C-alpha cells in the first residue's frame, strides 16, 4: 500500500510514521506536515490510504476531505485526531475509519489490515455486455441494479447507467456474497452504497432513495442494518468505517 500521513505537529507525525512502518513494512509511507503540501502531492501522486489529522491550522482535515471529490483516484480516508467528539463531524465525508491519537498503536494496526482487505476487494469486477460494448466495472463502483422488463439497468458512481439483458434473480444469486442485497422486486443494491435506512426507503450515498418492498423488508433490513451497525461500531470504537413506488 501507499500510505500518506498528514499532521501539523512534526514530532507526532514522525512517531506515527514509525509506527505505521512497523505495522506495514512492505508499504510506502510518506509524511506531510500541513495540508497544502499534501493536496499538491495528491494531485500528481495518488495514495491508497490517507491518514489525516482533523485539527490543523489553515486548511483543516475536514476542509481538505471536502476537496477529495476533485481527485481522479480517491484514497481510503482515515481521520486521526485527539478530539474524539469530532468523529461525528467527520462522518459526512464518508471516511473509511477514525483513529484516536491516544490509542494510535492499537487502533491503527487493525485499521490498516482492514484497508488492505478493502483494497484487495476492489480488485473484484463485474463484466457484462451492453449493446456492442463489453464493460468491466469494479464491484465497489456499482451502486445498484434496477429491473427493466427483460433487461437490467446498472447505476454506477460515475457516468450514465448501463443497460443489458439479464434478470435481478440471476444477479442476486451471483452477487449476494459480495454484499449486494435484494431490497425490492425491482432493485438490487450494493450495501456499501447505503447511507441511511429511513422508513421503507434506503438512501444511498449520492442522495438517491430506493424503496424497500414489503416482501423483502425483513431480510433486506436485517442485512443492511447488520452491515451498517458494524461500520458504525467500528467508527465509534475508533476502528473504522431515488424515490420510486413499489
């Protein structure tokens, strides 16, 4: 992995870097004392994991996280801070994890292992034929599938939806073990894309809301809530992290 660390306190930064190098001896670790130098580097030399202090002078960690959508390759974002109460302010930037400086060694080691697992999972792809085009997408880029007669529409994080001949039933069988959940007769959703469960709707990270059908309600909500509770638990412990009618 390529790991970037950013903190405004030089000695703390060097101590964290030494710890990370011990935990990940095969990874490349770079240090940035301040957000502007980091931002310049991210534009030309992407990293896999970004460990970012929240409370910094000038452009703080939260403000820098708000710029991440501008990057072609967004790293796994890990907030590192001595202010535990800021975890909730950081959630809107969808960090992969949150590490408390007071427990850096204990929390960072597991989190880096989780980052490694996440990066490996991103290597898995879904291939399909859309018209004359053969398409291959990382599973993590897929938000949801929508049934459309004898066809399926695939909605990804970027670009227009794809349309190809298949059924949600067969896609569910193939992708259920990859975290795709049937929430409605017309929708199969990537659990990683779900941000909020509200009533009989699932709101995705891009603001789109999908219905949760009555016959799928119990199973879908159980799986989604188990997944989301697990992620929330990781965040709170410092280890982490479309409206249609039926």
